[in-house]
C-alpha cells in the first residue's frame, strides 16, 4: 500500500444566501489550512472553487437540489 497522496475532488452543494456561503467557505478554508500565516504553500495542496448555481444547466441545478 502506498502512502503517496492521491488527488481527490470533494463536492458540496448547498442552498444559502451569499453571506452564508461566504461564511461556510471561510470555515472550509480554516479546516483545510488552520494556519493562514504560514510561509509558502500549504503542506496539503488544495483549491476551492465556488460556482453560483444559476450558471449551471437546469438539469444540473435540479440534480443538485435533489441531492440536498
């Protein structure tokens, strides 16, 4: 078994106000990188992408709403 890091994609769909979404994204960032003042890159490479639901197709919007 290898201890090498793997690439993962975690998808979180939610219905929220813009303010609620911003607060949740801040919490995600804090959980992934608890020391925002570190030098250089994080020990655990990561990225966050926020996509407003209105930019998704109607089918994708419906699928995500069904999941939540």
